[in-house]
C-alpha cells in the first residue's frame, strides 16, 4: 500500500477524527480542572481566615448565636481609619476590617458623605462582600447616630 492510498483510506480518516475528539476532550477536562482548582484555592484561603475574621462567639462554630455568620456585613465601634481600610470592634470585640473603594456609599442620617469623615469612636454598620483576605469590601457604610445620654439597657 502506498502513501496516497493510506492517507485516503477510511481507517485513517476515522482514526484522525477519533484523535481530534480525544484531544478536545482532554482540553475540556484540563479547563474544568483549572477552574475547580481556582475555586478550591479561594475556599481554602477564605477558610483559613474565617474564624479569625468572623469570630465564633460563645463557642458556636457557625458564627453568631443564631447560627448565621455575618460575612456580608458588620457593625461596631470604629477603632481606626486608615483609608482604604477601616477597623472596627463588633459586638463580641472581634476586630473586623472594612475596605472602602470608589463605589462605597457612606451615609450619615440622610446625607451622603465621604469615607474620610468617619472618625474613631463612632459606631457604623457596613454592608458588602467578603474578599479573599476575609475583609468586607463595603458597598454601603452607615454612621449611626450617637446613643442618647443616660443608663443603657444591659445586653
């Protein structure tokens, strides 16, 4: 059999098609594997920082006492402001880091203000999305009004 007959035979055509399908399947598998590796890496990094960032009050491994972690927001007293980050102490004295960016809206009562107006000692609520460093990237920060003077109820 000469080369011309060999290259035009049905067996060679079927073999080349099968080889092309095999290469495409290997490429698809490799692509899926790389996406899965990326997702697992993010979950691993977030898992390493989870309890440090979101705390575990009263020994409850789920976060808050009602069983829901507060990973999309936090509230508490401002400890320090070093823009673009704000550090607060939440209700169980766990320090949380809030990241402020250009899309962050900062409100005090009905007024929209800039993040540099936030001062240590103020109480704020921040709502946003967690990042890979287990910080809250704030979409909205609301400065809470000062508590009224007088005795406060016990918590």
